[in-house]
C-alpha cells in the first residue's frame, strides 16, 4: 500500500479496525491500535476518519457486510434444500462455530444498544434472516427463529461453544413444522 493510493490505505484502516473490534470489542478501539495493525502512521487514521466513532462505525459496517455474505450462503443452502431443517441447523451450527461471526454479531448488538444510529445496522442481520426464512415458515415463525438465533448466538459466546446440532434441531423444529425429539442429556451441551 503506497501513500499514493488513498483508497487502499483507507481500506486497510477499516480492515484493521474491524479485526480489532472482533478481537477486543468495539469499545476498546483506538486510533493508535488501528494504525499499528494497519501499518500506517497514526495521523492516517485521523486523516481519513474524523473521529474514533466514525472509524468504529465503518468497522462495524464492514463486519455487517461479512455477516450479509454468510446470510447469502444460508439463503442459497435453504433454496437448494427446499427449506430443510437440517440445512438450517447445519448453517446455524457452522455460524456459531465461527468466532469472528460471533464477535461481529455481538459487537453489533452491543454497539446498537448504546448508539441508536447503529441500531439499523445491527438489525440488518435479523431482518435479512427473517426475509430468508419467511418463504419457508411464514413471517411469525421466521421472526421466532431469528430471535432464537440471537439467543443461541449469545449462548455460544458465553459458553465458548455452540449448542450441539441435536439441541439446535430440537429447538428449531417446532418453528420449521418438523417433528422434534428431545435431545438426550449428552446432546444438550452446556447450559450454564
């Protein structure tokens, strides 16, 4: 990246900020940390972003775009499987196993709780998931599944592991119109 390519420098700064948000949380983002991570002079971060809040917002937007890409994969998976519960459970489990996804999602939720301007960005994931699922389960069940997805996301962060697929299937099944058998105690995963 050269000084003569301001867009590449700006992109590197946003990428570094997004990585730091995932690693440290949005509240611990500083110009100094971002500059060090991006390999740019400290003044570059303030040259391209008028405040740390603006830089944090751009980083969260980058993370939201990554989540959008993951949701597009869910859309394709469900379309290919004709709305199969197993496809949804597999996709959800994969999402919950990805630390970057979880950190990005929780960072967006957390930032939106304290900054109303970020609420729309945070809700984009939920609204897109509802849009995807509505075609298969209707709007009420799609909303319930999106809320459930938020809950299992928080659970995975708190327990540093996703619920097992059998447990996810059991809690998703009623909203997918599928039969559900209760998971065995060994399949339950961490509950505290």
